[in-house]
C-alpha cells in the first residue's frame, strides 16, 4: 500500500514516470499503426538505433514511456501540436549516452531514425 501512496505523490507533484519498459511501442488507429522501436545500431559508433514510423495515428501529447534493449534505456516523450498532424518524439537516453537527433518528426507515413551514442565518443 505504501508504494501506491508514494507513486500517487510523485505523480501529484509533476513527475512523469514511464509506464513500462519495452523494445517497441505502437499506436493503433483507423488508418494503421504508428510505432517506435529500439534496435541494433545502424550507424558507426552507435550502440543502438531508434526507428519511428508515423502513420496517420495520433496519441496523447505528453505520453512518456521507456524503450529498453540490452540494459540501455531511452525515455521517449510524445508531443503533438495544434493544427499539425505529426507526432514529435523527444528521446532522452540514460546517463552516459546521447541521441542524434534528439527529436524525431518524420511526417505522416514516413520513417525517421535516431542513433544512440556513448558520451565522449572520439575524445
């Protein structure tokens, strides 16, 4: 019971907690499925890649969840804009890593890819 009260208190003061960790997150709608997933690196020096396919499906702005692969966690925050049909995904990897680009917004029916790198790469 104490955990419920602590969680309620954290949410009540404005913390946003990921619902659960996963390798893929989907939004299903009338026209299809949008999805984002973490996978093996697709760029030299990267430790993982994040791929986002944006179908004409909309989710709740501010939705936050975690993508996890091989112990690497990337928090994803979704943003929507009035009058703009596309979602924007803000990527925040765990400490010691960075995403490039930090924001994915490929456009409807398009795919965008970001790569996760360790901080200090090449230094």
